[in-house]
C-alpha cells in the first residue's frame, strides 16, 4: 500500500513556482528523507502530500485517497516548522498535549482505560513520562519535539511527517531524537523527514528524495551519495557529511 503518491505535482506562490512536475511515491513502512537547499520547495511538497496545500497541477494521494479530501486526521502525525516555538501564553501541560492526540478516536465518548493506556505508552516510548505535569512552555526544544511525537503515537498515527524538527535542539538531544524516529520506523511507522543535515538523512533514512523545485533524485542513500544530485540541486560542490558516532 502506498502511504503517499504524488503525480506530476506543481505549485506556485503567486507567479513564483515552488515545485514543478514532482512525482514521488512513499510506501507504507518507508523512511524517506527529503533534502534540498533552502527555498527549494521541500515544505511545499510535504504539505501537498498531506493535503494541507492543494497542487495547482497533478495529483496527490494519501493512503489511496485524494490528499485534499483525506479526513482520517488521526492517521497522520505532522510536526511542522517552528513546532518548538510554543506560544508562551498557552499554559498547557505535557499530559494535555499527548491526550489531544487521542481526541479524534474518542469523539464524544469518555476516555476509556484503552485511551489512557495509549497515552501512557506514547509518553513512555518517547521518554516524556516524567514530564506529564509540566507546562510545554517550560520544556527544552528537544523535549517538546518528543511530546509532539507522543501526541501522534497516542493517536496511533501510521505516518509521521516532520519538517526540520531539530532546529534549535542541542546535538545530544538531536541524536536521541533520530534514534527514536529510527525505532518508530523499525516498528512499522512510515516516516517522512525534511532535514537540512544531509549526513543525518543518509545515516537514518532508507530512501532519499533530493529536490530543488524539481526532483533530482529518489532512491537509496548509497546511490544518492554516488550520484551528482547534490551538485545539481545545490549548485555548489556539496559533499555529504559523514557523521561519526563512535566518540559520542
């Protein structure tokens, strides 16, 4: 089953083309890293894939349905850019945020033991179980990211889409965060990650899509590193940075 399918998708902001003729498939269980320079259309592609934006041309499908008509919101966990910049006036606790993920499944009925268990398990899996009573505004960026992922897990989301989730997060938290994503993917969660750190993407993702308005590459990390996609997409002489974790 295809989680995401884009066919010849184009989108412009006014007269400025952001994405041109992008076709891309993400199978269920895939871990796709989406890379490209700033302003290359990565976020636009992701938003079209999730039905947040509607393509000017082409079509986008989410779990086999037109993306803009898809209404099983709980199946998608989306952590957008600036998710860690929580409004300081919002006095909401970690527990409350994670419970929110459960609301689409609860509807008008009361929270059941199963719902509570789903929330507890989501918080344990993401390592935020000790933070339940703390306000989200008191957390570090890395802790907040884990809370947002816990919310998606509580919803029993099948697809986790993240747009540069570690901006402003320290290196150690970032490393733990990417290990968590890897574990979730190993457990069957489909992951789409936009990340500016190409070394991270090639280490953790199974598939790479390289975009700069158009799609320059889609395939496995080894082929990506051997291709000239980076040079074409970034224009400069880019090398993929290898991460050395042996010292960490």
